[in-house]
C-alpha cells in the first residue's frame, strides 16, 4: 500500500500579491498563473509539493486563520532577524523544542507558521 504524501496546499486571501511577497521572504518563488478559466493565483513548487495562494471566494466573509503551516528552513536565527526588519509578528522567538530549533510567526492574514531549522 502506498503511503500518502501531501503534494498540494491552497490557502485563500484577500491580498494574494502581498501574501506571496510575504512567503517569498522564506525563499519561495511564485509563478502567477491560472488553470483554464479559473482565477489567477500564485504557485510555488518545492520538490513534489505545491503551495498555492488563491484570492478569497466571493462567499467568504473572512479568510481562514485556523490553518497552521510549518516550513523547514536552513538558518532560523537569520530568517527571524530579517523578518523582524519587515515588522513581521514573531509569536514565539527561536527556541529549542523536541523538533529542533523552532520559532512561530504570523502571516499577513493571521495564520500561525512554525519555522523549524533543518
């Protein structure tokens, strides 16, 4: 039996361009495109994983803030330092955890993001 692997995550926002720029601070590179007649959106490929940022649906009253994301990064201290220069909210400063050196930040929509040093 094949072990499931996540290969796609889509988040929605009222500010797709700004959110893509935010995630680019981590080193992601986004393409702006659309599939057929669908909405234009941003997509970043990371190996077999695709992270997409779509505009909010017209029926959405507000964006989902309960989704928690996690990314493995090379140099956590350096990244957090550069994020502070952009006034990004650092919810939890880098500290040692059972998963390694980890920090928690908040994206522009209020989602918590775990950053863990590789």
